[in-house]
């Protein structure tokens, strides 16, 4: 890289053209780094302000906007920083290839970290425990392990982009990728272990107790997906060890992305349920009905209110905290 930069500025004509674009590029890059540095504080201030709003719908809108800005502002800052560095003209071929890998790494890390904090809200959110599937004692370890998995996926994405641009051989890329395959498999196996049936499924009801609520159906699906994730986490390193590195690569990382996507969609459904509750003036039964409908119409009808004179059917009592969205 130093040799390429020296060659770029060896000619007086080229040096003058590049130096003329340097100030504007540095200004844009500085603005991008400032946005990356301060965006977290700005969005936190918006979320704190939303707590003072009296109208539930306005509070919900402010919290949702704050959560969306937690992703949007860092992405805009990253794009501005990379654009400014590119406009400055201070990088050669090698530097541009490394910058491409760094941009892929940073973008994946920002998106993945944002999603992890939606799946496992921090304790400051009053609905962190109520909106999650895992018990509170496992939420912290699951958040840390998921963050580590996101870091591994981001490093692998950045490394793949940079080595491809720099012309590394497929064999070199495969051997470098083996390290990330093993790390990602270990992290995925640990996360899947948190979602074993004994951790997330309630005990079987007694004969005189009511049937499980609709949410138990979703928990069984999650336990099934966790078992599938464990199989994937065991199969990928075995394939890589026997030389099928491309097959292991094509198995573990798309699987991790799919599981993150499914978890994010689950949290998005929770947000829709919260909006539904607000629009129904805080009726918790509306959220229960919506969740049952999204989980499957047959179960929603099975848990409908009983007819007059019946003693078996009843609305499940599902507490829905209204102070915080839970999406945050």
C-alpha cells in the first residue's frame, strides 16, 4: 500500500488533481465518522424522550423511529465515511480492495448487532423479559454468544471480499474460511443449546388445568428449529474437515443468516401485536388473537371464547406491558 500511494503521487500532474479532491473527501469522511460516533447517543436520547409522551400511539411511534434510526444512522455514517475515503484518492489498488473488505465487514456487523439487540433486548427495556422466549438467566449469555457469531460472520464476509479482490487462490480462501466455519459452528451450537425444550417449553398441564396458550405452539416450533441448528452446526465442521470446504461454507453461514432472519421476523410480529393492542385501546385479548392468527388459524379458532353456558373455553390472560414497545 505505501508503494502504491507513492506511485500515485509521483507525477506532479496526477498529484495536483488528487490533492484538489482531497479536502472534500476528508470532510465527507469526517462527517461519516462523526455520525458513526454519535448516532448511538442521539437515538438513545430519542428513546428516552419517548418515555415522557403520554399518548400511547405517539410513544409507540417515537420508540419505533428511535429503533429504526439505530440502524439507519450508522449505515449512513458508514456510507459517508467510505465515500469520502474513496473521493480523497489516497488509496491504490490494494488499499481499495482492503477498503471493500472493511466496508463489507462493517455493514454486516452493524446490521447483525442491531438485529441481536432486537432479539435479546437489554435489561433497561421493561419488556425485555416479557417479550422474549428464553428465561432471564439465559438471555445475557445468548446475547453475548449471538454477538460473537455476528462478529465471526462479519469477519468472514469481509475476508472473502478482500481476498477475492486481491486475487487470492481458491485454496487459500478455503483454508482461511475453515477457521471461521469452526468458530461459527461452535457459536451456533451453543445458541441452539439455549433453546432446548426444557428451557423454553412450559411443564405439561395437569388434568384440571387449562390447555396451553397459542404461544406454546410457537415455542415448540422454535425448539424444533434449535434441533435443526444443532445438526447444521455439527455437519458443517465435519464436511470442512473432510475437505468439502465449499459445501460447509454454503451450509453454515446461510443457515445462520436464516435463523437470524426468522428471529427478527418473530420480533417484528411482536411489534405488530403491540400496535394492534394500542389501536384496540390496550385490550390484551386483541394481541392474543393476533398472535394466534399469525401462528395458525386453526389454533386461533380452537381458543375462541366459549359459547354461553360452556365452562371449558376462556380467553387466556396474556399481560402486555404498554410502557415499552419490546421491539426496543
